[in-house]
């Protein structure tokens, strides 16, 4: 028995070490980006390289704000990503609710067809989408980007919210209706609070996809003042002399807000999952 326990503990230690190596392997590029962002130019190319900046400086960030439209790019990303989340949540929640609470012919087939549309890669639909947007007179606008991100995220978001709504007992909503609540009141005060984990997860998924998108912004947006962060920072590579310090500073400022947002929202997501499990 002791021998079996010792073998189990040894196996568990190996798993922990492998998990630690995986974390280090995944986090090292981010660490190197942050370290390079604070290095002066002469220290970035020194050999052998230094893992930590010997003379930490903010000059890379200063050049980023002075020589580029980083503030405008950041503002554009916030506006487009937040609008895409709002639009996706409205249509996704309404569609998922109708697919779980109303009975009509072909309901399951429609749900499967919606998920099937998510299998198409963005690069396959970006050109037809651009032609359609241009014919509508919406090319080179943030509204076109919001529509693109909503169309891209809606199938998966609707399917994910459908799974959460299916897990909520119909009897709870019926009890609210019997007590005199309207359909809208029952949805807002009974269904949505119980589906909060799914709503948060869907919002995070949509926000990160819109925040990191490059393809749609590159094709749909031509004006420099309307570009989002990924495209704006990528254009720094087109310079005659590539300023790696400024690029790393920009990459850090792109990644950190999403990381902080996810860390902040994660505890509410976990708490919501636990509450949903207890209520279920």
C-alpha cells in the first residue's frame, strides 16, 4: 500500500513539474516582451542578452506616444470591442432564449446550422463581407468592424448561451409567470442571473477576439486614424528601421489590458459557475 502511495506521489510530482515547465514556456515570450519594453535601444541588441533591463527606461513608451497614434488606436479598439460585445450579447441572448424556450419546427436543425457556420475560417468570408460592406456604403467605418466581429462571434456565442439556458429549469420561469411577472421580467430577474456565467464567458470570448483581430481591420479600414491596436502596431514593421523597443512597448500595452480584464473577471466567472452548480 505504501509502495502504491509512493508511486502515486511520484507521478503527481512529475505532473506538477511538467505543468511548471509548460507555464514557464508559455509565459517566457510575455516576460521577454515586457523586459525589452523597458530596455534602452543599445541594450536590446547586446550580446549575450540580458533577461532584465540593466538600465530600465520609459523612453520606448515615450516614443510610442509621440511618434505614433497609439492613443487613437487604443481608443478605437475599446470602442469597437465594447460595441461588438454589446451587440453580440443582445442578439446571442435573444437567439439562445428562443431556441430553448419556444417550440417550433426545425429548431434543432437551426441550432446545428448556426454552429456549422462557425466552422468557416475568417479569411474565407472577409472578402465577400468587404464587398457587401462596400455596397452598403459602410467601408472604412468602425460600424463595419462591429458588424464583422458580431457576425464572426455570434454563432459560437449563441450556441454557448443556448447550453446555459438549457441548464436552467423551465419550472423557475413558469413560477415567476404564475406569480404575475411578465415574460421580460422573468427573463431579466430569473433567467439572466442564473445564466450569468455563460454571459460573462461569452462576453470575454467576444471581447478578446475583437481586441486581437487583425484581418478584418486590415481589409475594412484604410484610414490611419480609424485603425485598431493590432493593425496600428503591426504597421511599425513597415518602417525603414524597425524600432523593437517601441514595438515591444506597444505589444505590452495591447496585452496588459486584456490580461488585467481577464484576471479581474475570472473570480466572478468562477463564483458564477459554483453558484450555478449549487442552484442546478
